[in-house]
C-alpha cells in the first residue's frame, strides 16, 4: 500500500505496467516544448527509454508527429532539458489503435501516456484499453478509459493504480497533468484540438466527488522541476498512436 487514504478509492482498470528535465527560463508563459516537426526525434530534448536495449525503436518522428508502434513491448521518451517547473503539461494524441484484450485488473493494458517524475517515482495520465474475450464465443469486447496512476519505490503499478473514467471509443484526444509545485492533478479531453472540454479525474470514478490529487513529496526524490515523459505500452497485442505538440503553460485550462 502506497498512500492509504487514496487507495481507499482505487478503481482497478489497471491498464499499465512500468513507467517512465535546453534550458527554458524559470519564468515563462505558454510554450511548445516540442512540435515534432523534424524528420527524427530531437535528441537534445528526448532520450528513449526501453525495457530492453535490443528492442527496436518503437518511436519515430515524421509528418509533424511522433509515431509509436509496438507489438508486445513498451518504451518512453524522457525529457533531457530543464523544464520550466510547476504548470500544466499537455499533449495531443491521435490514431490510437490496439489489439490488446488483456483483462481489466491485470495491469497489462495498452496505453498512450504522459507522465512526470522518475522511473521509480512518477505520476501519469493515460488513455488505456483493456478487453475481455468470451470463453464460449471468443468474441472480444473492449474497455476504454482515461486513467490516473502513480508509482513509488516499486517496479510495478499494481499498488499504484488510482482512478479511471470510462469513455466511449476515443482514438484522438488530449491528456494533461497540472503540477502546482506540490501536488499533481489529472486532466483529459476527448477533443484533440479544443481548449474547452477539459475534465479532471475525480475520486469517485465519475464527474462528481473530489478532484484526485497526488503529492509526490512525502515519499521524496522529485527534483523541481521533475522529468517529463511520453509512454506507450502493449504487452500482448499491437498498439499504435501519434503524438502532436507537447505543450506547457503556467495554469490549467
């Protein structure tokens, strides 16, 4: 158990397994950290983190987007530059497709994710897909969610899954994290381009209740500002997506 009061409201969509700071000035308004307009990943901004060094490069860059595709694998892009610190970090994703049908609660779902923190102490918002295969008919049905989770001092998210919100099929959208210097709040938006329509994940797995927040500092090890990462994961099927515009602004929408 990581933080007992929060785990009381845990909802086990359980999509993810394992997760994932030149220099921008400290005082900055809104800016785009990367618009992915090049023909290759900018190694002055990102390093690629893979579970196995022998794995292929699941991330590539072309057409103004980051492209991700994996079959039974996972990887992250981790920021190398100093980030501006507290504020709202968000990204657009599009063309999410997945054949993953791992059961909800297995921690083996497929996802696109945006996170802050270190490998063993991070917070993350993901657009995730689990599934269920009927043992008689072999028909596969899918469960799609926006999910907030965190991890501290472990190698699995099994103790860190927090709260999720069911969604209809969303192949494109936005996900964001607001770090106020102490706590993190989780945001999602099914519209890939609108600056309205953002919602926060709440503790009752719905639109009511208290806004879910997570404080990394009692457990320590976050620098200020923390690292930023983009993750993709699928342990058994094939998942692909695109990412466009990783942005920062001082305040949430």
